[in-house]
């Protein structure tokens, strides 16, 4: 274009040459900016920073609820914006910021652990990168878990991925490059890792409840350096005649992801391990209080309603207990602060959700129940088909449950009765919890990532 114009307008035109140069430089600058912007995806806003969403309680923002379709089907393609096939295994739930969706995966034998970074608009795989390689991973010893079970957490400038004893890393979400890593914090998981990290201020908090060691630790999220580490003080009551833990310490392990709450003027990290739950001062790791319980394999985050704390003790025989929050929480508060204890039909993997003072939960076997938190009163229970591991989503007055058959159920969030409002099908096992961004629903199945949105 420049040469043809030069022929038509000779260089004797005094003002022409500078104008051509300026126009050409401007066009070049715009082209460079376009290339740079397309090469580096946007990292903000952060739509879904962790497994529990922006408010850490699986409640979808109202503006998104109004736009998410309530019907979809993989066979017909109804409201399926795209489907991206995936390699490897993982229970890791997606996090979403800017243009990108992130989660982790691993080979079936655990020798390689990856991050996936997928463009949320197109479904294009931008990153499928090895984070860690393991020469001899510990055998899982069960058909349920895998080597990419913990979910990542996301900020505008940082993605934190965690694989338990195999390592933790900070990733730059603009480039997918590793900023720092820690591979020296180790336990024997025995059944694989499961606890997800959380962010509080400048700390990334990690939970390690193995069969050999049990502790909580905090790292500086910018540098990866250790800030504090606190060992569990639990009396597991599992020693044999020789003073060794029975079953190699299998009853000591857990997969819990903690939460931070204001209690008595302090920011308290609430963390549930095998046989006991704890409150720690989040800035120092100092143990403040403990509650004894009979469970193990704790995997469900705590939830709060007003001055009440709801805890799940873990395993298929898990109890749900309600704890009073006050300024007298110190030492062993089992007898003084536990208000009620629900002994049966409690969740073991799928995190419960709280809507208007009602706790909704499902067992792995699909028994769904509604419990009034203030009283502990059972309001109703019923059953959904399949096995349930993902946390349900709260879509306004509806709850979205997903199972191992790829079935997604919409249930009314009502204290009055159990009512299924709709059922959708993806046809593939779902163990990761769904995520939401910009009016679209994202579901990771065993073989693909789906974007569900109104076309």
C-alpha cells in the first residue's frame, strides 16, 4: 500500500512523506499491541477464585444466576457452547479469572502432574504443562482418589496449585510459568492427597494429615517461604500394645480444606483433622481450641451461620456437629460449645451449602437432606440417583447436584419439601465441583470440560 501511494503522489510533495511515516508507524504500533494482547490473556476480573466461588460458599452471584440456562444436554448439544476433551485424571475443580480457566490433572500412575489453562471463550487449550514429575509416587490403594485431587486457588496475579506431598507451586496466570515451588513439605498420604490450599492475606495455608505426620502450615504466598507450622495435638487413641499406630496410621489421615472466620475479635483458622477439629490463630498458627470427635477422613470445609459453626467429622459415617461461637472458645470446648450432633445421613465428600439458615447436603450415595442449623432439626431427606462427590451450587432458589453418571439435578432450595425441578445430562462422570463466570456454567467431567451457556 505504501509503495503504490508513493507512485501516485511523488516525493516532491513536502508534507506527504512524514505523514506516510507517521501512518505506517501508527499502524505498526497497533499491530504490535494487538499481537501482544492476543499473546497474553487477561487475568482479571477473577470470577471464580476457588472451589467455593467468590464468597467461598458455592453461592453463585445473582447477576450470573439470571443468565445461566437451566437446561442442557450433551447428546443434542443443547446449550453446550463447547466441549474440550481432556487427558489425565483429577478431582480438581476449575478456577476462573479473566480469559482463562485453570485446574490440575495427573497421569493415572502419578508420575506426571499438570496444569490446564483453557480459554473460557473458545475452549482452546492454552496451557497443558507439567508442573511436577515423580519417580516413584506412593500407591493410592483405592479406586476413588487420584494424584490431582486438591483444587487450585486464583488471584489476579497468581495461580496456586497443590498436589499434597508432591509439591506446591505459584504460577503466573499471564504466562503459565512457575514463579516458585516447594517440594520439601512431605507426608505419607497413604490414599493420595486431597486437601486444597486457601489464601488469607499474604499467606497460603496448606493442610497435611498423613498417616505419619499431621500438621497445618502457612507459606508466604509471594516467595513460598515458610511462615509457621503447627502439629496436630490429637490423641488418636490408636496405639497397639507395642505403642505403634494400628493399620499403619490409616485412621489418622484426612483431606480437609479449612476456612477462616472472625471469632471473639480474632481471625481464626478452623481446621478439621481425624478425631479432632481445631481453631488456630491464622497469623501465627497458635492453637486456640479443639473439639474431639470420632471421625476420620475429614474432607468437608466448615460453614458458618450467624454465631454458629457447622463441622463435618468425615468418612461415610460422618457426623455433622454445630458449635456455638463466642469469646470463651479456649482449650477443649467439646462439652461446653457443641450444641447438637447429627449422627446419620451426612455428607462425606460433597461440601454442604447453607441457604437462609438451612443446611443442604448429600451423602456419596445420593441421600439429600435439609437441616435447620439453629435447632439441628431434620426438615426432610430424599434420594437422588448416582454417587455424589462434587459440591452443589446454589443458583438462587435452586441447588445444582452432579453425580458419577454425568447427571445434573436441579432441586428447589426449600425447607418445606424435596422437589426436583429438572434433570440434565452430560453422560460422563463428574467428580469436580462446577464453576461459573460471566453468566456461563463450567463443568469438568472425567473426560472433558464443558461450557454451558445460552447460545
